[in-house]
């Protein structure tokens, strides 16, 4: 077992708890990070102030990741519409219902990309 193998062991243990397992795992992981920071001499108020000071950077990273994800969705929708309208006549091309759904999803993804 590697240095962080205990995380995998904890995850396997919590899988038996059902739907609450991911939230319990995340809460326990955050608790452990806080405990390690306190044992290393960090005051959690100082950590909170540092996170607050980095808020602009975290917001920029989150905005970029969200827009990039919406861009990927928009490209996939354009691909689905293009294949439905101009694709070869074979069994694996999406139908017009798929194209209509991709048009609706792409419409909302466009607003995610453009920020409008």
C-alpha cells in the first residue's frame, strides 16, 4: 500500500454505507486536512484569511473551467447536429430527435460560453 493508500481503503470502507458515502468521505477528508493543519501549527483563521485573499484567483479558475466545459458541450452538440443533418445514411448516425435535443442543449451551453 502506498503513502496515500489509506484514502483508497477509507473509500472502500465507506462504499458499504450507500448513497451517503461520498459526502461522508468528503467530510472526513476535509476534517483530516484541518487536523493536519492545526497539528502543523496553522491557525484555521489564518487559513481562512488566505483562502479569502485568493478568492479572485479561485473565481477565475472556476469561471474558466465552467466555460471550457460548456465549450466542449457546445462542440459535441454541433457535431451531433451536423451528423444528423449531413451525415451518411447509416444506422449509426443520430436522428432528428437527437439533433433537436442537441440544439436545445447547445443553446444553453452557448450562454455558458459567452457569459450572457
